């Protein structure tokens, strides 16, 4: 069954609305995978897997790998992998977050990733993420939490108090990007007490937290025909959503189909669950062993027969600043998946991996756009080169076009969602 753009846009907006933090995004992916017949594995257990098994494994809450074991042994057919990331630029709540200034109570935060700070101003924000709580037997459990409503705000300074703002807004992250929560007189309120109440645990049981700020305005259909999607965190929840739909839709094949969604891409991927970490390598190694691979050559042979699609949003050409794009490589919203290339290897795409993805798109009549950055501008990067480097796997960098990347509120097109899902499904099913 293929989705219409309208259905896909509605579903993407629902996905993003329930995913204010990477932990929530993983929970939503897991919920959808469970509904589709995938069941949980944990890294603490020994695995035995058989052809057709559909399983998922979560590492530290913010990263997930889901796979459907192929009918052929892994060294015979390899893997078809789609990789994404679950995190987005935001602010992370500090351990000692209770800040008082003047008549106000503020929430101490630290910027996370390359955010466009001004886009966070004057919006109703909340706090979401996870609490670490005391579990049975001294273990640490975690609870997903989201503060109800939108009680937190980063107010602009009135132009009358800073005429120089016309020359460009500069905000100091330590002293000025500190959101306000309310009047100082509301002395009884404690953020952690409220979140503990949301989680249904006594505050004294809370041992730690990973909490981020999130915009609370629901995602919207916008544009002249309603086909655009205005939403926070489309980079890279857009790709997480497409990858989940594609894995669920893909018919079983000889090769093993796998989605990896890593946390911490926006801060360099250097963590146990990030793309520089061992998560994918560990799971692929265990997949080979758990399906009967005993020869030391089974893993490298499997990798050599595999393909990885690194899916991360791509820059659509800006309507009024289009000159920031390389003129011959200017993707448009609604124009389909974007193949990303960079001569200096900021993207992993080469002739072979790009050609493989182009063939998979052509197989299912999906149009393909191309992006390279201008020669006089630096290039962003993705988990693609990191994963290619770590595993030695043929990798292609692709993404759906997006305006306002890293804004608190980005803009994509619902038209691209079914195109991306179809392209990914084609990668899972063929080739
Ligand atoms: Zn991204």
C-alpha cells in the first residue's frame, strides 16, 4: 500500500508531535515497529536468530536498530541498511537548573548542537526527555517525561531597548539564552518535582535527567496547497519516520533489512550510541553470529556485500537567498530525494554507491535531485562518512529537501515523504 502525500504529511506531523526528545522519537519508532510485529532484543542477552525474525534493540534510550533477518545467510546476501539520527539542535537542561534573576525564575540550559538561536525566541516551550530513577536491586531505570503545556519562554528584547539589533542579533549563550519559567514568587514550584509527578515517582527517587527544550506548537500543514510541513526537528525525524515506514512496508528478501537511528549526530556522534560508537558494528557482528556464522570471514564478507543509505535532510534552495546554492545543484521542496555529494568526503556518496541508489529510485519511478555545496562555502556532514569509515561499508548520502535546517521550526514538503519511503523500500527489497 502506498501512501498519498496528504496521508504521509499527516502521519509525519503525528510522529514529530510525539517526539520532543530523541528518547521519545525512539519510543515512537519502537511503538510502530512493535505494532508491525517487531519484538525487542536486549544487548544483555545472547541472541539466536532465524530467517524472517523481525527484532529491534535500543541502546541507552536514544538510539535504536531494527532489522528483519533475510532468507539467505548474511555472508551470502549482506545487509541493506538505512541510517538516520534521532537528535536535533536544542538546549539541554543543566543539573542545577534553578536560576533566579530579578523577579524571575529561569531554567539553566546549555546549547546542544548548531542551533539557530533566534528561532527559539518568543515561542511556548516545554521540557522533555527522561528521568533516571532508582529501580529494583539498585539498577537505574528511566522514565520518559514531558512537562504539560508550554510554560517556558525565551523572550526577545524590545527593539526600543536595543536599536542596534537592526544590524544583526547576537545572543550570548551563557547570559542571554536562559529561558524564563515564571515569577520568582512561584517559589514552591520545582521542575524536577513536577516531572517526577508526571513520571509517577517520588521526587527523592529521581537520580538524574536528560532533558531538552522543545517547541510546543503542533506541526502544521502549510503552503498554498497545504502540502508543506511546518515542524520542529524535521532534521532528522523526517528521515527516522520515512525509514520506519519503509522497513515496515518492505517485503522480506534474501538479504537482511536494517534501520539504525543514532543519537548525538548534531554534536559529532562521539558516544556509545552515536555513529562513531560501536552500536551498528556490534549488532551486525551479532547478527552474523546469531544466524550461525562461525567463520571469521563471515563478517567482512557480509559487510562487503552490503549497502548503507545514510538518510539526513538536505538543503532545499531558499526562496530569497537562492544564490547560496550551487546554481546547477539546487534541490526544491517536493522534488524527491536528494543525492548529496562532496569532493572532500563530507558526504560518503561515490559513483558506485550513488549509482546503486539512483538505480533503486529508477526502479520505482522516484525522481532524484542532486546537492553539492558551493565551492566557496563549507559543507555539512552526516553519519554517512562516519559509518562508512567505521564499518568499511559502501554508503550513499541522501535526504529529503528542507528549508530552515536547524531552525526551531523547519519547513519540508509532504510530497517528498512517500517518495523517500518508496526509494528506501526499494533499497530494502532489491539490489
Ligand atoms: Zn541532520
